């Protein structure tokens, strides 16, 4: 992205288990709150430093810090409060966050530059799923979707931050992802039919941009395109934000309402990219080009995250 003082950034980053340090275990086999092996204060502080360093690299490379930053895989508010005190945030960023009912206590959050962004409202959207072959009161919980209404230069933008249920056990969670996306789609349609406000949906979708449920999300019931997903083009060009074995994936996406492509709108889409800076990449030649992660299974590596951040650049239309 070229150096342009009229360019603003939006970011999303799956930070891979940004958890508070565990209380020391009495017995070696006692479970830990994080579920991580030997997650202590030293590793926690290193993780905070690493995540802050990512945004220092973004500042150096893109000549700007993002207006808003969506985060996933955060456990509670304290890591967010500790993070925004560090450079380059320097307490300039406020936090929108709610504790979700996720079984691991994993949440999504939004950081926003309080010198530029006004938070008008925020709320969690929770989902409960009844578990078959269990007693009726047994429900499976998942991560909340965070819904924020923000104002920038007198322009209201509706921001959804999500981390959809993971692919595991022969993708048992696919119907849950489908249900959540359909519910969010209805919410987007309501916003677009009743207001002139823009919409951004960002997060870890646990689906690539070419999956049917992601493609369908961009259209209304009359097959009119209401949303644009720049990640489709990135994925075609083999720009990946994470990997599973040998497969490159672009689960991290930012979907925009068509407002950002209207020449009269105050913010115009300029570019989308995966921020795969070499310093965030694995130093091991065998895994070159992949994110340098914090853990590989139970083995502590001390890296940043198993995902790269994604960025969207917007031109301020004066």
C-alpha cells in the first residue's frame, strides 16, 4: 500500500490464544484455564509484546495504525487492557468486548482509535445449539459475534466481528456456521433496508472465500449483490492467512457493503491484503511463508500467532 495521508486501515487478527497466565497447578495433571501447557507470566508477557509488535510492523510498513482492529481468540478483558497500554497503541485505543459463553472462554473484541472513532453502541450476539441425543436442557455454546456501531467523520458504520465454529471431527460444526451466517445475513439486510449506513463483517469464518455459504452471503433474496468480499481475489491469487498441513487457507476475511465502492461515499475501498510480513513468518525453511505460531500442539515456539492479520485500506473521500 502506498504512503497516503488520506488512507485509513481496518484490521482483523486471530491472535491464537491470547490468554491470561494460568494459576500454578497443584498437581501435574490438573487442567488449566487456558488449556495450554505451562502458560505462565513470562510466556504471557512475550505474547503481549509479540502482538503489539505486529502492529508496530503495520505502522512501519503501511505508515498508519488501523482505525479499528477486530481480534479473535482472546480470553477475557485483561489481555486487551494490557495490550493497549503497549507501544504502538499507547492507551490511544478503547476496547469493545463481552465475555462469551464459549466453553474455553474464547472471545472476540474490537479495539478502536478513540481520537478518530466514536463508539455509538455495542452488543454481543450469542448462539446456543441444542445437542442431539442429550437431555433437552443440554446446549452447545460457541463464541459470540460482536456487533458495534461506530462513527468516523460523521459516517456511521456497522461492524460485526466473528469467529465461527471451527472445522473439526469431519466438520460437525458446518451447520452451526451456516446458521450464524444466515442470521447475520438477515441482520445486514435489515440494516441496509432501513438505514443508509455501511456494514463491515470481519473475522475468522473457518471457511475459504469460495465456499458456497460465503458466496451466498453476499446476495439478497433476489440475487442482488449487496456485499463485496475482496478476499475472493486474494484467495484466487493464493494469498493465505493460515495453513492446515499443506493447505493454504484464507479463513480470515473482511466483507464490505457496496457503500465503500460508491464514488460519493466518504470512505472508498482501496486495497485488501494479508499482512504476511517476513518477521511474522516461520524461520524454519520447511515452513517458510507460514505464520510463526505460539504453540505447535503442546510444544511452545514463542511466535506471534498461527494466523497472519488481514488489512483493508480505505481512501478518505474529501
